[in-house]
C-alpha cells in the first residue's frame, strides 16, 4: 500500500497475474487500513450499533440520532444537528446565531433533517421549533 495510506484500484489484468495469496494479502492490507480509519472516526467505547446501550449522557442522542447516523450526514447537516442537540429545541434563527449562517439556510438544513426523520418540527404560536427526534415520544 502507498505511504500516504490510500490504495489504488487495480486493473483486472493486474489481478489475474497475482496469486491467490497476493490477492488475499492486498485485501488484508485494505481491511487493516479501513479499520484504522474507523478507529480514528469512532473513538473506542462508543457503540456503533443501535441495539447496544449507550451511556446515560448520550441516551437522548441515540434515540433519534445515533453516532453512526451523525457521522454519515454531510458536514453542513452534521453541524446543524450537533448544535440542535446541544441547545435543545430551537428555532432556525436560534441555530443561525450559533452557526453564523443565514436563518434561511439553517431553516433549509433543519427541514432536510425533518424529511430524513432525524428532527421533529412543531409550531408554538407563530414560531416554528425544531428538536432532535425522540423515538420514545408519542406526539
């Protein structure tokens, strides 16, 4: 594998000229590289499945937006979701003051998270509030 930690895609004729042992060796190198990268993304001790229980402080996150789901989101949505999780129920304007993005931009991101079923949306008077989707709630 190259020194920079990435691998190159091999052409089929290159693979045909390799022995089974060499092919398995290359596969092992790639798997080790992927494992190391996952270890950097997901710290030890954090559950990567929804079925395993998480610490009490992360319980509300796991119910609607688990760690792997959060990591799978694009950066702009991850930022919005993280701020919403830390702040609790908030309007798009509240979120925009923290992220320093326009209110309309944050409103669009929050509505994307609503469509993805990660966030709930409700109205109180004229204000629209967003909160992390909690599967335990029955609203």
